[in-house]
C-alpha cells in the first residue's frame, strides 16, 4: 500500500476493545499503485499517521534552517558512508556472532566523537554523544544478518559462508537491511557531532545484536542499558521497508508490529509396527489432527476483530514407512497484539493437544509436551503522540507525499522491548523505503522483492540519505536548541490511552 489517504471518509463505527471501552473505528481510503482504491479500517490510533494535519502548503524545506545544514553534511559524508555500507554489506554476521560488525561500528562511533562501551548484552555497542543539558534520546541500529544466499548480483554482494549453531555450513547475507541501519547510525552520529549548536542533551546510539532472534534488546536491557547509561526519554529506530519507494518514510502510530512466540510441541505416542496399528498409539495421525485443530484457535476462539496468527512451520517424525514412531515434533510461530490474545492462544494449544492425545488413548504419562521457546517478544507499540509529532516533522522536512501511513503488520521486532520496561519510555520505530521508485510503477520492471529475500537490494543513496535525514528530523524535533519554528500542527485526535501500553512479557509457561 502506498500513497496518503485522499479522504478519511466518515464511515466511522465503534467496537469494543479488551478494556471494555468502545473505541472509534475509522475507514480511510488509499489509492493503490494500480489505481484501485484500498480501504483501511483501524482504530483511531492506528490512523493517526494517516490523519496528520500537515498544512496543505507544507513543502519540503528548511523551516528552521537546520534542513539545509543537514543536507549539506549528509552530501559531504555520503561517499565515505557508502564505502562503509559496502563493507557492512559484504561482511554479514549471523545473530549472536556480530563481533566484527560491532567492532567496526564501535570504531566509527568513536571516530564520530562518541564515548563508546562495547560488550553490552553480548556484542552490543553503546555510544554516548553528550551536548550539555537537555533530553536523552536513544537511537538503535540492529547489526545481525541472515542465513540466506545472496542473489543480487551486486558488485559488493556477500560471499560469506559460516557455520550456524548446529554446525551446518550456511551462507550469510544482510537480507534485512541491518547494514543500512548501521550505516545510517554512523551517519547520524557524524551529523550531530557537526551540528552541536543546533541541539542540546545526550544522544545514546546503540548497536544491537541478535534482532533476528528477538533476543538482543532484552540482553542489552538485562546488561544495564537503562541503568549503566543515561536513561532515554525517547527511543527511536528505523528499518528499511518495501512498502514504499526509497525517499519515503512509513509510520504507524500505536501497535505497529506484532508480538511473536515460538512454540515446540512434542507429540508422544506409543511406537510399533506399521502393520499392527492397534498395538500402538500413532503420533503421526495425532499430529495431523492437531495441526488442523490448531487452526480453529484463530478462526473459532479469538474474537474476529483481534489479529492473531498460528502457523505450524515444521513437522518431523518417523524414519521408515512400516514403523510407527514414538514421537513427532511440531514447531509453531504465534503472532498476537495483546497479552490477552497471546494468553488465549497458548492456553488453547495446551488444551487442544492434551485433549486430542487423551481422545487417542495416549497414556497419561505420554501426554504432549508444549514448550515456549526463547525467541519470544512482545508487540511494538509506537507511542501515538510521539509518532504523530515525528510524522509531522517528516512531512515538513521531506514533503507530505513522502510520509505514508503504515498498517500494523504481523511481523515482529524486539525494538518494542525498550518501551515495555517499568520506565514506560515512549518509542517510535519507522520504516524507510529502500527500493527504486520504478519498482512501484504499474508498468515497472518487477514486483518489489521483500525483506529476507535473496534478491533484496536497497538502492543505497536515497535509502541511506533519507534514513539519516528522517532520523535527524526526529532528533531535532525532540532535542533542538531553542524553540523550533512551528513546522507541525498536531491534530486534535485522542490517542489510544496509556493503559493500552503493554507491560513486560510473561515468559513463563
Ligand atoms: Zn529481519
Ligand atoms: Zn530487520
């Protein structure tokens, strides 16, 4: 989806949310790239970015004089940032193995005038840029890559092959754009070192490990990110995206990305000869029943207005056609937006698997074992007020047509963890377009590739420059020295209440 809403037609209704109160539901209409109209229905909070009251005359440009200075510095720094990007791109490292990436990132941030601490929560990097009294703002870049064989044909494509946890040889690629994120972080640090007279406070730049395992944010927090270092008043992050062309920013206020859980189910039966099934309890037949029954959780147990996903992504059991095995293993990914829905899904999995095993006559001591894996994370909740404020700043800096309202998606991220601590810090993660505008035209060459694809190839210059510019606009909106000239009018829409902000994730069974 792309484009900004051409009208927020007043097809407005109500529905009840888990708190029991009723919230307004709006329908906004977007023009899709093929010219058709797309209706988007969401809570008021989800449409905040879509409904920003940017003055119609707002044009990209320096309302504060800062934009010109920012542009000049970014243009000057870009050649060396492009070298750095190519280096990161050609040397990807898997999650929890980001030793060289974090080392290079630390060196670059030190060079940019930051006080740098390494080894925070594994390979995490914390770099402070102090500039007197003022707010503290955290800016995060993730550093890890994926076991994907790059097929972009780029001259700086990765040819790295390494071993994963299980000892298997795997190719490695920055297929999620974390190389762009690290480069933009260094660019932002260099920029703010040179812009000292325009801001006040402390910038906390972090290089986070293991995002792809949704483990790095929790590891850095557990290692004292908010206690050993200045605690931020706001946390910001950008991520490359494929929903809008390079040069655009996509923002979603309120819930933006889902919470994710990995679950492993061990279905235990009683093994035996394939020709004597009556003497066994067949876990393969049981697995088939369970996979289908698990699909009724979303379709029959979760309220239709609540988003949820239950996917069985792997099934392993048996060795030979004429043997009934002892057990079958299933691996699932679950997605949800609220703790209540998450709990319902987990409870239903336990009930369904146990009930079907009992119906099949599995002995009590061979009941299924359901384990919640370590790769769990809560939803990413973008503070509506903060997101709306930043979106207005981006519209002012980049132009209205380059700020796009995003929809909540069922993908997951662990950036949300920074907003889920006891400190309840407002956070905002936004997307920056990474693909060439031609790919979005109806007559364009090919549909845009997605994140994690072996063909994922951001167009470096507009992507990196827009990333740094958008982050600079956000930071200056929060930390500018002296009053900013009014560049943004904040609409009088009531955001989703603070009570909706999720608390810490319950990792117990
Ligand atoms: Zn990813
Ligand atoms: Zn990513």
